[in-house]
């Protein structure tokens, strides 16, 4: 037998499977979709078996060295999806396959292991290590090599796939447990007898029970257990249990269902109908914030679970997950797997395993959860479908929405796209009848949407207010403090970057490698480049004119917090930004504290805009609505409208009415005006007109091709070549722009230029892009990525 293997070749000169002989011992267990270790040149590399055949055209083939899995990590559906993904997004198949499995199983994790074993002078070949493991004196082994021993334990328990991959074993919860070893002679004391009897009655022979649990249940002390172990009545063992990242969330799984409103009932009926009739219908659920969309997902899933089907729920990467996850855990208990980037590599592996082994029927997660290896999908939900984080900004550059639609056709199940502010693309499809449009125009319990006040910051300035806070916002904050109600304040980080400028000569601190200003970080007094990580100390004198009048400008969350604290000394403030949420679980904890009323004001960046659902928030403030408006992005208006709507949705979700203050320098802009009047439909129409005029989605599709090289002329030459090829091969409707220097013309010492293709229907384009990709891939040297192709780019 021969295996056709897609090999993990780093620079990927080619994208076809290689034939390898399958030795008899391996052939028995091998199947499509398993990972293997194969010889490739001088090295051994990992790869995926995509087919097993009985003959090969080649005269000489090498043999597969090892199978890395006992069961396939990619089933037939995912193998096909990977092929499609590679074709559509223009990348290598190996890249697509790797992105569909947990990080712990990817080649990188394996490399880490072999590095470790080299350093510890342990056998390189993992197989050998496992063979000889008993000969290793573990006491002699340095601390971090204990990882290897843990991996061995793991393997002994049958989790064979983990042996190569798990790097954060420490997070694995180990629990001491006992099992009955001998029962005949009664133990010495009454307490001991009682404990043993309890064990025998409750657990019988051969069943392990965690010591902590035994102590609690039999009401005995640890010393009783220890004596029983010492006298060989009980045998002590260590068991490894799944790391459960959500120990705090109640997992009772019996939360009451809400009685639905009549709008909700209608929507749910339509969703259920498509589920039971196995209709691969995309549905767009347009529902204002707080209209009960999530409740509909929960009830639809509840029903399909009874029919033995499975569901994927995608939520945006940032924010919201703690509360969202809690809701799912409360409803479905342990029947939910959570896939989120805040989890450790090992935790994510455990969650993935639950899906693969059919221990759960629901997966809730960010973008990549769309690859959850379910085999009987009944529904895919994409909540906040307009979110830009559903698009992956590295290879494979896929959009989770498109992958979901592909899988829905494969499984004949519906997709629900939910949003209060649907993307222009999705709403246009719904308006054309391509998607079924469902709507929830009112909040649950008919709560009115909050009143929104627009504050013209230019007037504030003229009246002498230099503060970030307008008089009106400050007054409202004071009022909330008095009443013991809570406020959220939103600051868009991107518009408030803190750059360093010389007041004498106008010099601005720039990154020496990228065309971008450096950002001042007060915490460590460093200037940092957010693109390449370059750091330097804050200057005391201007590097250009030596003036001492050089200082940082702009306002970061930290500065705003300080100012706010000065203005309102009695306010308790929680700040949420990248700095305060870096630690694992910090995000969750801060929200919890705020929810528990431990602060009056929550001040934060993008991450607080979504999903917050606290009854006591009655005021939401947006400090500078226009910062997004001026980005060089055709979606700037759309993003502004979405953001303002979302932040507004945080206020007055419960009994008390909410109020919103939007501070802006452009109070007459339509995105801001229409957000103020909660008028999505008018915004959609107005924006659609703009898009049509400018030739952007949803009227045209876009493909962005970027070339990067240390030499400017080389990058431009490549762009010219691509431009020529595209112009001479595409139809008349296609518009090819460029090459032009990219908006950020240099990153990490590489000059960047780009071509943009605007098109409506170009069946030949995919093929053409593939040819360009292959052509330029040959020129990659030393990791200098030369060409990047982005179908349907987020921003440029
Ligand atoms: P959305 O996802 O549209 O923002 P949610 O599903 O989160 O809305 O609902 C908002 C709030 O209303 C939640 O606290 C939810 O528990 C509650 N809720 C939803 N549906 C109902 C209902 N039919 N009756 C009472 N409360 C409801
Ligand atoms: Zn200067
Ligand atoms: Zn840089």
C-alpha cells in the first residue's frame, strides 16, 4: 500500500501529494486524514495522508516512518474543505490542513518537543523514547524535561496523539486517586472500616475515586486514607483530568428557558423549520441589541440536540466570551466545548478532543471553531456576523462566513448570521433574497433603545474645554455616581495612538523599520512599533534639534483614566485594554468585578463594545466617534456606524432607562447621525449608494495582491508584472489598479506595494491568481514573503 501525503514543507515549492510506501505494520492502522512522519530530503517532516492507494507510478519511493494518530484528525469532509480552502484563498493545502486542527497537533509543537529532547540529551526519536522510557531515571532529569515524562503518562492512558504535542502539561490537572487493593482482613479502626466499606459499596472493585471526593463523601480525614494506603488496603494512583478552563461557570445545564416574545417565536419557528427539513439556507437575523437573538440560538440548539444533531456557534474573538460561554454552559452543561484563543494550547486540545470523540454536541468558539470536527451538523450560528475578526489575516485568508456556508451545504443544515448591524454584504444578499431575512426590531420587553446625545467637540474646544470629557458627559457621569448606577466609556485605541512629537521642530518619533509612528507606553517608558515590535527609550531631547520640548501626544486609555480620576476623585474606575487584560483570565475577572458592582465606571477599548450585559449600566459614552471615520478604509463609515450602535447597546438593558453620549468633531456625518437615530436601514441605503459609486463591495468583489521586498524597485517590478498578467487575462468588467505603494509603505524593512482587482464575475481569476502565487513563491528567500494574495480583504 502507498500513502499520498501532503508534506509540511516550510517554503512550499509545490502543492501536490508525495507517494510513500506504507510498511505492513503501519498499513493496518493507517487511514486518510491521519498525520504521519515521513522522510523528506535529509529531514523528517510531518504530513497528512490524503489518500491510500495500491500502486504508484514512481520507481523508488521512501517509506512512511511513523503514524502520528490512531484516528484521523481530518475526516473526509475536512479533507475536502481543506482542498477547497486552498483553492479559493490561494494558499498551500498543508497550510489549510494545519489551520483546521488544534495548535497542539501542528508541526511546530512537534519541533518544540524535539528541541527539548535534544537539549536534555534524551533520545531524539520519540518512538525510541517511549520504548525506553522505563530506563530513564526521572529523578536525574532536569525539571522542564518532566514534560516528557508527563507526555509518556499521557500516552499510557491511551491519549496517544498527545505524546508529540502537548507542551503545557503543567496546566493539566492531576488528581490523586485511590482504588481498592485488598478487602479481606478488616482494617484496624472503625473509621478505616467505614471508609473501605463506603468505597466498596459506592465504587466497587477496580474503580478509581479521587481522594478529595472520597474524603468528602465518606466524611473521613486525609490521615485515614493515608493509613489505608500504607497498609495496602487502597492503592494510590494519579489521574489526569481534562483541564477545565471554565470552572467558575456554573455547569448545571438546567437553566430555565425564557418564554419567547411573539417576534422571537416567529423567528425560532423559521430556524427550526430549516433545521428539521435539512435546508442549507443561509438566514440573516437582523435584531437590535437586546432583542433576544442569543435566546433563539439556545432554543434552536436545544431542540436539534434531542434529534442527535450538533451545532457550532461562532462568536467574535474579543470580549463577550465569558458571559456568552456562561450562558451556554448554564443551558447545556457539560455538553459544550469552548474553543477560544485565550485558552492554553493544551486546553484547546482538550476541548477539540471532546468534539472529535463525540462527547459534546455544541461548540462555541471564535473564528477557527468553524472547523469543529462534527459529523452531523444541524446548525451553524455566526453571532455579530459583521465583525472583522471572522476574516483571518494570515494564510489561509478565509472568512468564517464562507466556510460556514460551505459546511452548511455539505451537511444540509442552515446557517444563522446574527447582528444588530449586519455587514453591507450580508444585508445586500438578504435584500436580494439570497439569504432569508429574519428580524427582531424590538428589545425584549419592548424596552426603548436609549436616547443618544451628540456633543460637538469643536464647540467645547471653542468654549475653552481642553479636556477629553465634554461638560455634558461629565455631568452625566457625576449624576450616575450620585445614583449608584454604572457607566461605560469607550475609547477607540486606533485613533488615540500616543505618538511622540517635538514642539520645537515638529519631529515625530518613527520606527526605523516601518513607515509608522512609534507609540509611547507609559508603563515601561518605552516607545514601541506596533507592527514589528521595535522598542526604544523615550527621548529626553529631540533627536533632530536637541530641544527638550519633546513629548508624547494623543490620549491612551491610561491617560484618560488619570484625567477621569482627577475629575471624579470618588469614582471607582476599571480600565480594560490590552495592557490590563494581558494575563489569562484577567478579562473575565475585570468584567466580573464590574458586574458585581465593584466599580462605577468601566473604561475601555474595542473589547468592551460587545456582549456586555449588565443591568446597572445606564450610561454609555463614546469619547471620540470620529477616529474610525478617517481611516483609509472603504468600510470606515460602516465600522463607525456598527461601533456606535454596539456601544449604545450597552446602556439600559434592564429596568432602568439608558442614555448615550457620543462626542464627535463631525456631528453632521451620516454614519453618526443615523447611529443616533438607530436607523440601520437608512444607513444601509445611503452607504449602498456610496459603495456603488466608488465601486466597492457589495457591488464589486475585491482581491488585494501585495508584494514586499527589501528593495523598493524589486517590489514595484513584481507589481507591474502582476498588473500586466491580470489586465491582459481578465474580462472587460474587471478593474485592475496599481501597483501603488501600500498605505503602510514599509514594514520590517520591506517595501510594500499592491495591486487591487475589482471584479463582478471572473471565473478565470482564481486560476490566474494561483499561477501568480506559484510564480512568485519560487522567489521567496529566507522567509521573506514576497507575495500575499488576499481575496476579499478587510482593509487596505
Ligand atoms: P441579543 O443576543 O439580541 O443581544 P439576548 O438574547 O442576549 O439578546 O437577550 C437580551 C436579554 O434578554 C438577556 O438577558 C436574555 O436573557 C433576556 N431575554 C431574551 N429573551 C427573553 C424573553 N423571551 N423573555 C425574557 N427575557 C429574555
Ligand atoms: Zn525637534
Ligand atoms: Zn516597526
